[in-house]
């Protein structure tokens, strides 16, 4: 895997993936940011949410469970001192689909958390990562 990050102006950066996709990032206003993109640490949480959501949806669909929507809401806390690593991260999934069972969704979330989501497992080396879900 290969990506590049290029300074655009002030502390605004453009990240480009190997597949040609772009992500805009910006620092906070107190450091020259102009709200031109997500903060880099926010993109880590988005990546984790995307990784975990992919797993949950993929596992459910593989079990032939119809998933109509899946939203991952993520809250995180960071250390007060530098480096300000994540210390707590909570992922809450809101999943909908005709006939989804609590058991199936719980298993999908657990498999993602414990086996498949590389981002969650990696961030879990420094943070207490927890999960919850609801069927809507």
C-alpha cells in the first residue's frame, strides 16, 4: 500500500491513495488551519469506522442477512499530554435491514472487533476500544 500527502497551503494537505482517491486534511485554526479538510486524527477515526463498517456489512451479507443501512458513530478521547494518542474509542453501529437479528449483528460486530478490523485492532494497542450496536 502506498499513499502520498502533499502540502497545499498553510497547514492544508491533500492525501492521494494508490488508487487515485483524494482526502483533504487541515490543521486546527490555532495552528493556521482554515477548515479546508478533516483533521488528520479525525481521518484515523473515519478510517477505523470504514474498516469496521465494511466488516460488519460484509459478514452480515455473507450470512445472507439483508443490510439496508449501516452507520458507525465513533467517539474518542485523547491523552492530555504529547503524544496525544487515542485513549478511549467507542464505535456504535446503527444497522437496519429486514429480518436482522440481534444475534447476527452481535456476531458480526464481535468478529470485526476481534478478528478482521485491522484499524480497530491496531488502535486498540493504545486505546480502550469498545463496541455497541442497535438495529433500527
